[in-house]
């Protein structure tokens, strides 16, 4: 179980490092999201969370959720 938690925590922390896309890749615009994903309201509703202005808060929420899950699992094992 410890190895699983270690791996999950590693994934969370690796994803915290801002990824630098190749120069030829441009961020997806809100217009493209609206056109390409019009049937997926949930995706459009969450898209703003992945914008740079919301990165820190999104990361902290994900990390807190992961750590709470680990704590709950540890409590069940005791």
C-alpha cells in the first residue's frame, strides 16, 4: 500500500511542474473549447481550472484530496 501511495504522490508532484509545450503548440482558446466540446458541458465548465491563473489553487486542492484519501486508508488499516 505504501508503494501505491508513494507512486500517486509522485504523479501529483510531477504534474505540479508546469509543462513547457513546444513552441509550435499554442494554448487551446476558449473559442475552440466552445466549438469542439460543445456537447461536453462538464469539460467546458472545468476548463478554466487548467488556466495559469488557477494552477496553484487546482494543485493544492488535488494534493489535499490525495493526502486525505491516504489518511483515510491508513485509518482503515489500523
